[in-house]
């Protein structure tokens, strides 16, 4: 019988780093094989795992952050819930959305 996988929130820092490395390797192989959807899913999982390595207290509601991987896109945090920042994109963000904190980069 297969053991149930742990949630990212239950993993240690070391286990998260191992998982991220494994996901990046699988994503690299998927990209080489032209499996675009599989690549996107694996990259998204790695972003989620990275969020659990960060401290949500480092992200401040009301502040604006650059969105990693989306040049020119900015996000204003309304509030945090776990490792998700809820807020709005600045260029066209009418609807509130949640982004993993690992997608947000502090402005200099």
C-alpha cells in the first residue's frame, strides 16, 4: 500500500528543497519532450512549494510587489491567508485574486 503524500505545509525545509529540485527536473524533462501542459503544472507546483519556504510576515498588506515571471505586472496585497497574498493586479486587476507569496518580488 502506498503511503499518503504529505502536504507542503507538513514538509521540513530540507524536504521542500528536495521536492522543488525534483519538480524542476521533471519540468525540464517535460519541456524537452514538448509536453507544455505538464511543464506548466510542474512549474506551478514548484512555485507553491517555494511559498512554504518563505515567511508570510515578510509580505505587507498595502504594499505593491512585482509579479515574478510577468514583466511589467504589479500586485497590491490586501491581506494574507497562509502563504497566499490576496489582492489586485495594478494594470487590469478589478477582481481580487490570490497569488502564492513566492510569485511576489519586493520593489527596490
